[in-house]
């Protein structure tokens, strides 16, 4: 995956500008550093230095760096799964359900790019005790997309060559967006969500026009 853009560090902590010693401060600093540097390249000392506190103060809130990663990844996946379920439930038609599911992922990832990057790039470094829970959530997300492709194929609405690979392709296509998207860039969040929703149904093999207008502006 491409290196995260500098824009993911919006709201970055001012290093050592003040002493911050709340769990929310520790989590925020860890989130920013994980997104910037990667989980494995960030130590507890780095988190402490970003907050202007000692490493022992970090450990007064969390048992380990891995606990912070689990909190970020599980919290992000729970939010993404909820958005996905709401998107699918918002329509009865399988084509629109797939489109809206893709759009929901784009909207969340463009609004929370740091969480998205850490969750999609670093989840495999989670502690062994935490990894099964994370993998189950990821499998649930993928399986919902796969089920839409299977149902759409049975109804003659989709023609994917392979539903499992198709689901992976749609998800990974969306996961790349927070790496390059900028809120002040050429394309708005609404436009990107619309386009990726269209790409998802085209990738699935849907050919009928959506009947939806692309959002005005950029």
C-alpha cells in the first residue's frame, strides 16, 4: 500500500507543548503516530514524547502498545460494520445495496483517515489474543459483500467471475482511498463516494444505469 499522505495527521499533537496524561490523549497520540509511521515503527517512548510525559505515565493507562492498537482497530471495525449494515438495510434492491455499502465505507474512511489507515494496514500486528476477534470482524465485513454478489448473481443482476475475489477487490479498492483523499482536494467526499459506489456495481458486472445524478461540484 502507498505511504500515507501527510494530511492524515490533521489535529496532530503539538509535541511536548503541554503535559497530557489522559487515556484519550494517549490514544490520540498513538493513533497519529501509528498512521504516520506504522505500528511497528512506533514505540511507547514515541507516544510519551509526543505528549511530553514519561513512558511510565503511558503505562498507567494501558498495559501495552498492543492494547492501543486493538482499541483503534476494533472500534473502527465496529463503526464500519454498523455503517455497512445500515447501508444494506436502506434498500431492497441488491444493486443499490452494494452501491450504498461501498459508499458507506468511503464516507467513513474519508472522515476518519487515520483510523482507516491503521486498521487496514496494521491490523495483522495485533497481539495474538486480539487477532481472532479482529479477523472475525473483517470476515463479517467481507462476507456481507460476498453475499450481495452471490444474491445479485442469482437474480441475474451481477456477473462477477468470482464472488469471493470480487468482494476482496471492492473492499480493497475502497481501503486505498484514505491514503490519497484530501478534504480540500479536487474531489469532494460526496463525489468520491458516488464514484466508488458506481465502480463497485460495475466491478460486480451490473450494466443497468443507476439513475442517480453525480453530486454537483467537485
